[in-house]
C-alpha cells in the first residue's frame, strides 16, 4: 500500500505541483476569482491524482477521486478539488517524510523517511542515497521552486 522506496524520487517531484495546485485553488476561492476555472482545476487535479496513483495501491489515494455533480458550478468544483488536493498532498508528504509543522502552511519539517536508519549522532545532511548523493541535496534540487519553504541548512 505504501509508496515503494524506488519511486520516492518521482513522487517527490510531484510535491511542488500538488502544493501549487492547492495554493492556487485556495487563493482563487479567497479572492473569488474562480469563475471559469472549475474544469481546469478538475483536469489538473485528475492528472496529478493519476500520476500519484501509479505509485501506490492504497485505497485512500484511490478514494480521493472527486465525484463532481453534473450541475456543479465553478465555485463548487474548485472547493471540492481544493479539499481532495489538500488530502492528496498531505498523504504524499507523509509518505516521503515531509510533514506540515503546523501553523504556517508553508513551514515544513523533514522527518526520517522509511528505511533510512537515523541515530542520535546522524544529521539529515549526512544521509547518503544509493547514488552517493546526500539526501538533503536531492530534496533541495527537487524542491528548488518556492512552493515549499524548507530550511534544511538548520538541520545540517
């Protein structure tokens, strides 16, 4: 049910897209600029959901397929997609070892990922992946967009 370790890198690459979709939908609802965007929001989410679904058979992920009424207006579509996009993002962040720090939705903290042995003397910046690169460098490369505010230098 969990995302396999060999697929984590590809799933990590989807986090900025998921974060951007969620943030844009949130802004759209808050600023009431959702008119004409409902179908695009649904299409964007469905593509993201399909991409993530390739890496897991978790029933929870598959339950996040939106059931949109035929007569739903743009606000209803955007609201529903915002709900499922937020849940999908939270699931993916949990699977890859990122979790919200609470309060500010853009603050993140890195937690130990599955299968990565950590002891009290080891820091995230010193964990090496199978290709010999530091995990922290991989995360920084993948997350170089401003979609997430991760200060990994404090963890080194």
